[in-house]
C-alpha cells in the first residue's frame, strides 16, 4: 500500500462533492476503494486491471 507519493503535485485540488462516499457505500452495500495501476507501457497494467474487474464483477461488486 502506498501511503504517500515521492513527489507532491501542486496542481491537484480536492473537488467538493454533493454525494459523499458514505452515501454511495450505503447505496451499493460495499466499501469504496481505488486501485491505481502504474507502470511502464506494455507492462500489463490493463491486463491486470481487466482481470481484477472481471473477478470483482463475478463476486457481485460494482466497479
């Protein structure tokens, strides 16, 4: 798990939301999470992401 990045971007700003993550979690009955795949071009990020999404869908999770 990455808790912090090596460099801090200065051009990223938090957007105020009208619907918060607790409301979405309650509606969907699942805990929100983000999986962010990084790596070199051609390293298999899309392949892994598609496999993870397929398995989550098979388990009944919204992705």
